[in-house]
């Protein structure tokens, strides 16, 4: 199972967990499995067509998935998936 | 016990150490030969003039500092003093340390000057500045030259808030000569939990005034320019154009896209960061060096209300202290030209897990702003771009404050 890093705004769906393990052979599968365990997560990551929202970045290890194979990017057990949303706060 | 007089010692050294004339030195320097010219005179002598390209190591520090400047023992080294005597002694010490290709410049700097060759008289720090910045100048990465670069630099900080407070304080302490601060707001009691540049007595005062007061009390070398205004598409070029580096500490998406686009168009380096609850992000956008920009990282803003602000979601008061300090470090590195800036890298800090991580930020070859074929070539309405009412649409009696994104 890949390790998934959950950003602060999504932790209310994951019982406050910032790091969890989740199965999935690809990013798309991983998101479905996340949704099954933590309902509500998918709608924060994906639009109505199931596409990952443009202001949400998903990294596999240190590469953003748009530079890989998008939501079809394959995952292995050693991979670390980071969900990194835009944040505006500074003050 | 046998002994040598100083004259006998020098005569002995002249036999053991090769001397070159100032003409030979000039010839070697002119022909770009790979010779390290080490000037071993004292600080006050160096300040009155020195040969361009020389490295200054006072003789008392020569053995201790030479390896930093000349790591290879077979690198050609020419030692220079005022008249060619101390350089002989210095050259002997370098030979003792195993430097195999050391010469002493006969006649020294005075000989060089008398031969009519060019030399530079450096701008120098005052005695007070030498004391204030001594922990900087002693480091080879800075030296007096680096400190002068800091004193000559102009940095703009967007927002005198959570991130802007530590950034402004550390840059001022470091001797960044001109610090501009853009902020339209006044200090509120709820700011004091994290905005450490302001104090209780500053509540209800303009933040730019409060910040300018704090900086003046810390370091009189720093000139503060307060821009008590909202940065907008109308004034962004005028404000940003006055500075070398921009540090983003704003609290909303329209300002982040505006500042990014203005920096790309003007060719300014942007040290960007944001914070939320226990997490921070820092990166450097430098499109002049082929790096990505904010839009490469976040092509589209989230719809209003989708991403909570610190006012809505909260932020640990210390967090901007860490993240803003990282921004200050990056700005100083950029000014000095030292180290590897966070270009193309997004540094993530999670205070709860006490972890720093890093991901890559790739340049988007179709970026509307920083690609080879930009579609955004002037500043747009960023309120509208972020799905918010235009500033013009806010009634005249409104506050003009940006609606939190």
C-alpha cells in the first residue's frame, strides 16, 4: 500500500490523520479507495467529471502527476503520494 | 644557540622563495592565468586600495584561512603585501603547509601602484557596521563584499503580517539596505499572536508605520519604504519596479496571482510562501533563470470559499516565524548569489510531524505567463480571475478590503 500525505484542509475527513496507508494500483484507484474509507475526500480532490481539480496538486514521490501519467500514474507499495492544495494564507 | 637577525632571515628567505616583479604579476593577471593572488596586508591598508581580483587574508589569518580560498596544494599562489617583506614570510608559511607553487611579489602593492597599474579603492563598512555585521563578514561566503551587497539591496515585502513580520525583522537585522513594505491594514489585537513586528501599543495604527518603527529601532542602516495601499493591477508595476526581490506574505489568491504575474513580466525574483494551521510551503520563482512561476504550480485558483483562509481555519502563531524566516534566508542567498535557491522546488513544512519535505515544481511549457508564448502580457482583473467581485464593483463607501479567498 502506498503512503498518502493528507494536507490540513482534508484531515477532517481522515479523523485528523496526516499520513495513512491506502491501496490502489493507480492514482485513480487510490482516490476511489480513499473515498470508500473516508467519504467526502473525493469531492475535494476531483470535479464532477472525476478529473483531479486544477488547483489540487498530487505528487507521487517528488513529481506532480500531470508530468507523469495523470490519474493513471501507477503506484507501488514504496510510493509516497502527497496531496498539496494551493494555500493563500500569509497573514 | 644560533640565531638569525631579521635581515639574515629575509636574505635566507629570498634564496628559498621565488619572487616575481609587479610586471610579471600584471602579465600573469592580464593573461588570465590561474594564479590566486593573496593580499596579506592589514584591513586599513586593504581599504586604501587593492588589486582587482585579489583575495584579502591578513597575514595573522593566512594559515587559518588559506585552505578556504585555495584548496589545491598545487594551485599557483602569489602572495602580496605592501613592500614585499611580509609576503616573503607568508609565502614561507604556505610552503610549510605544502603549497608547491608559491611566489612572493617583490615591491608589493606600493610597487604595483608606482608602476602605474590600476587598483580599486573599495567602498567599505564603517567601524560601527564592522562591529554590527562581524558575524556575517567573518564568513567567507559573505565577507565585507557580501555585506555591502546586502546593504545595497532592495527587497519588497508584500504584507506586514504573519510571514512579513519575521522576514522584515531578519532582513533588517541582516542589513538589507532598503525594505519596502506593502500593507493597507491597521494592527488588530488578533494579529499579535503571530505578527511579531507589531506590539500592543501599535493596535489600530497602520501596519507599515508599526513595522517601520520596529525596523528603525533595530537597525538604522535600513531605509524602510512604506506603501500603505492595496497592491493592485494599477500600481503593481510602479511598486514592484523599485525593488530587486519580492517576498510574498499576502493572504489571498488574487494578490498571489497578481504579484506573480507582475514579477514575471518585470523579470523580478519572487520568494513565495503560504501557511495554514500547522503547514507551510516555500519556493522561489525566478523565470529569468528559466524557473517556473506560481501559475506553473497552481494554474487555476480555487473557487471562492473552497480553501479556507487563516482567519477561517487558524494558524499556529510560530508557524509563520519558521516559514517567513526561510523566505528571509532565500532572499539573502539570492542577493549574495550563494547556495542553491529553492527554484523549481517546493519546500513543505509540517509542524505537527516536525517534517520538512520537498517536491519538484516543473515549468509548464504552456504557462499563460512565463512560457515562450504567453497569453497574459499585461495585468488583468485578479478579483475576477479568482471568481470574486471586481474591486471597482465594491461600493465607494466599502472598505476596499479584499474578500478572503
